[in-house]
């Protein structure tokens, strides 16, 4: 039997970027709706509206634990397409839900469905690439991924204007239909039948034991949890900061587009430097820089700063948060997956699930501590970066020789 046709690198990167962007679109398109959701279904506790974000992330984290083993047993494409079916069902449920509790349940189910492309797409990349070359490909895919956050709030705001915030769930359905049709028609399955692992509790338990026996992987999961924690907290609170701190709710989608486009260059920069500097060094430098910037932002906020200059500083600082994601997340995923190519799906599941659920545990209390200023986010970001630097120190400077 002849080998399956491989996509050209540009098309492969674009497709994987859009697969990963299912998560970004599901989060960022909801951001302009936070005020409307708070007024309609949780007027007595408006801060609870941000649970629309973290409930999705929680479902994604839980689903991530299972989608990897399923993709190792049944193939990457099967899991992605199956997740799309669940995602579409959950979107319909959220569209019709009369209460916040039911919307949150639907968002958890959406997250479960989105775990399919999140994990199985990462496993597809690992099936075809490894080491620093994988980190480079992931950086290019993350560059495509950043284009979606740039336009998602604008799309969300437009949909709200035309059809109300519930119309955003229809856009989610259309996005998933298009990307999964592309996958089904163009991307060959990357996991050969002879390399599939049985979906048995004993096999999964053995794989989990192997993952947690590797010090590099465990420490990397810890650092990734902190990076995600900063990112998810920023996403869940940034609209409130724009609205309550600066009175910029109407212009938020445009500012967010600017932030996303600028910060997207972080992935492009990483693609250029990771082959020379290595994953660990890039992550350490990025966390150290962000620690200083977040501490500075906290001090400026405590000083009572206000007005246009303070708003400009907040925009710059928020941009660095997303820029940090482009320089860390792809590298940390590649670093964690480095010794686990023989069980890429299960490894992607465990790493992604642990990091995401831990990040939700970080993001929810910081987000609910929102006091009308950027201070809780700045302090939380500084603390997470400090812990990340410590874990990277424990991980050590060593790194395998570059692979192509």
C-alpha cells in the first residue's frame, strides 16, 4: 500500500492553526458579550459572567484527558470529527439555554468537543515532526492561530449587533463545519493502524505512569499550567477591565484586534530563534521579562495612575501577556512531548489536561478577585511567572541536540 500523501507545509500549518483556533474562537468571540450576558442572565452577580470563559476551558481540560488515548486507538481524524459533533450539539444547547447554569453546562460540553482538535491536532504534528523542528512548526501554526483572536471579538460584536449574543453560537457551528470539512477532505490520517494502542484501562494506566515518571514532563506541565493560568485569567477579565477601569467597552473589539495582531509576532519570533537558542532558554527569558513587566504594572496601578497614559500602559502590558504565550506555549508543548513520541496522543492528553485544569484553578480566583482595576491580574501574573522561573530552574539547562 503506497504511503499517504502529505500536505504541503503551508497548507498543513494553516490547517493545524485553524484546528487549534477552534479554542481561540470559542473563547474570544464571547468576550464582547460579557456585559450583555451579565445583564440578561446574571444581573445580581455580573462577575459570574466570566464563568462563560472558564467553564469552556474546564470542559476542554477534562476532555483533553480522554481525547489523546482515543486518538491513539481510533486515529486522529476520527477523534477530531467526533468532537465536532459534540461541539455542534453543545452550541445548539447554549443557543437555546434559558439560564446561566444551563449555558455554563453547554459551555463545558463545548469544551469537551473542542478538546478533540486541540489534542489530536497536536498529536498529528508530533506524528510528523519532533524536537525543535516540531517547536518551529508549532510556532508557525500559532501564528495562524493568532489571526483568529484578532478578528473574533469583532465578529462577536457584529453578531451581537445583528442577532444578539446567542447568535455567536451559530457562528461557532459554521466555523467548526468549515474546518472539519477541510480536515476530512485534505489531511490524511497520520497514525497507521499497526501503531495504534488498544483503548484499555491497563494500557492507559501504563501510559499515564510512564508520563508521570519523567521529571522533564512533570516540570514542564507545571510551567505550562502557569503560562495558561496567566493567559486564561487575562482572557476572562480583560473585557471587564476595558469597561469598568477605562470606560472603553465599545472600542474593546478593536483594541483586542490590535493586541492580537501585534502579539502574534511572538510566535513568528519564536520560530526564528528557537532553533538557535533552544526551548528552555526562550521560556526562561520570556518568564523573567514578564515577571518584571507585571510587577511594574502592579506598582503603577497601586500608585493610583489613571487617564490616557495609564490606559496606554495597560494596552502595552496586555500585549506582552499574549506575546509571552507565543514564546512559551508551543515550546513547552514540544518540550513535554519530546520523550513521548511513541504515545503522542496520550501524552498530549495528559499534558494538556493537567495544565488546563490547573490553569482554571489559577484563573478563577484571580478573575473573581477583579476589583475594577488591573491590579489582581498584574499580581497574579507576576506570581505565576516567578513560580515558572523556579520550575524552569529545577528543569535545568540541558536540551537534546536539535533535530530536523
